[in-house]
């Protein structure tokens, strides 16, 4: 019995530090993002979005899914970590060389000459990422998340300082370099801090047998990541090519701000839960109990986080940017709804990875991508269309198709994963229902407040306070054990 409370304590500590990391990141990203959004034009954000699309694909091959395999393995050796590090670095350098050569062609295809050198400089960042993946995974495996949070925060501060300085001082038309150097400095500082803190050094050896042993999980997860990246980035490709950089800038902003919260919540759940699930993978009873607690804890954090962002969208954008980015607000809200289902799917995928059956995730990802491809084909002819005064109607339609695909993927995932965890599908879904209902009630109250208060600052403050009070109050009224436990963990009372 002693092992389970200790595992619970370590998981709670991991959740706490992941939350601190994510909250600090969101605050810093928001402060920096406000300056950049006010200084940069729509077309410049379109350029950045295009470059990041190609970088996302290249980064897949740098990691190759081995980060999941390292966490899933109970006791990886120093040679295992070293082999993955050398492989990641070799692939990163090779991918960078190919992208350097391809950058002029990318610029010509979009008819944007600046994409050539903007791409070549931005792509340096995934070399720094490749050098830090193993260090991050070692700390996550040890459930020692505090150094990762420190490295992320220092990187954000350094990158943000550079970005703000360049955004303010560079002339119009060249401010895109602020985002380019923000990305590079952030990842370089983060990498250096992790290496200095951990003092871990790899062995100067490479083991093909060790590398092959990771392919069962790593290869499947790379396939999943590839499909997921195609699913998300194809919209940047289509919007940029069909509508131009100006409208792509609105989509890039909506996507950036929606992902900030969604990716943060998903990262908290994966970083905190997967190492714990790997520890109990051979005990079906404990694994089933863990799935109940993790579903509920994930829903408790995820649903209000995304739901409140949807309710606050209009006053939040106005406070941060004025009315410059109003056309991005509906896109932001649609992407947030999609994020609920993609985040829950990611949470459920942790169970599949921990049980060593990642090929099932590939099959479920294919279902989503086939659905998305059908929706995309149906909506592409309308992507540049308007509806009355709504010039973004075609893009909104495109994103609704993406949302439908995510709902389908979530349903298929529940169907197959619940029995794997030793639970019924109805019980699996029921884990999230109380938090869904309470979140919706809080959102209704927030929407009513928004209609009654016309000052955006006041509306934002009152809506936040009301939403949090209603959510926490109703959870306390109905005796939410998850809320009690999380509060106790954060206060070091357990």
C-alpha cells in the first residue's frame, strides 16, 4: 500500500509544477504576444505561420516519436538516452540542410521573397529542440518537472525581450524578424539551461539495437504525430495559398492563441500522467483506478480552461489588441471547441501508450484524418468566400469541418480505449460530464455579464471572477473530490 500513496504524491507534484510552468508560459507569451500583435501587420503573421508550418513537419522527424518511447519504458539506460540524442541530432542537422535548400522554392511558391531567409533562420530552432528532448524526458521520467519549468521560463524571458526590442525598433516590413529571433533565442536558452542544470552527459556510443527497440512505440507515435501535424498544418497551407497572407494572418493569430491554452493543458496531462501510468501498466486494477482519477482531473482543468476562454474571447481580444484582430475571434472560438475534443483524445491516448499499444492510436488518427480530408475537400471551394459582412466565413466553414473530424476521433477513441482500461464506455464519458455541466452554467452566467457591461476591462474582470466563483462553488457544493485533492496538493497538505 505504501507504493501507491508515494506514486500519488509524485504525480501531484508533477501536476503542480507542470501547472506552474504552463501558467508562467501563458502569462509571458500573452505579454509578449500583445506587443507583437500591435506592432506586426496581418501579412507578417501570415509569413510566420507559413514558416512554422514547414518547421512543424521537420520537427517530427527530429523527435521520431522516441520521446514517448523513453517515457513509456520503465527503466531506460544511459545508452538508451544517448542513442536517442545522437539520432535526434543527426536527423535535425539533415532536415535543416534540406530545408535550407528548399527555402527559395517555398518562397517562390507563395510569391513571398522574404520567406527564403525568414525560413532559413527560423528553422535553426528545431536543432536546439533536438538537443533538449532527451534532457527534458529524463526529468519528466523522474517526475522532476521544476527544472523544466525554470528552463521554459528563462527561455521565454530571453526570447520575449529580444522580440519586443526588435518589434519596436525595426522598420515596418521587417518586424517579422522579431518573431523569428524570439523562437530561436527561446529554444537556445531553454536548451542551455537544461544541459547546465542536469549535468547529464551522453556516452559517445550509438546502439542500433537500442534504437530498434524504440520503434514499436516510437515509430507508431511518429506516425501519429505526422498525421496530426498534417491534420493541423494543412489548413495553413490551404488558407495561405487560396486567400493570401492577409487572411492567413487572422487564422495564424486565432490558431496561436487557441493553441496556447490547449497545448498547455494537454502538456500538463501528458507530462504528469504518462510516467505514472507507465509505472502501473502491469496492474490492471490500479490502472483502471488511475484512469478514473486522471479523466476527472483532466476534465476539471481542461473544460473550464477552454470554456472560459471561449466566453471571454471578445473582451479579451479587445483588451489586448483593440479591434485590430476582431475577424480572428470566431476562428479562435471554433478552434477552442475543437481543442476540447483533441485534448481529451490526447489524454486517452496516454492509456494506450502506457499499455504499449500505440498502433491503435495510428488507426484512430487515420479515422480523424479521413474525416477531415472529406470535410476539407467539401469546404475548399468556399474558403475565400464571404457571407454578408463576414469576410472570414469561408475559413470558419473550413474550421467547422476540422471540428467535426475531432469529434469523430474522440468518439472512436472512447469506444476502443475504455475497455482497454477495464471500464465501460458510459463510465468513461461520465467522468467528464459533471465538469461539462458546471462549466456550461458558468459560461452562461459569463455571457449574460458580457451583455450587461460595455467596458471591456470591467467585463473581463467581472466575468473571470464570476466564472471562477461559480465553477469552484458548484464543485464544492457537489463535493468534488478532485477539487479538494488538487487544492490540498497545491498547498502541500498531502
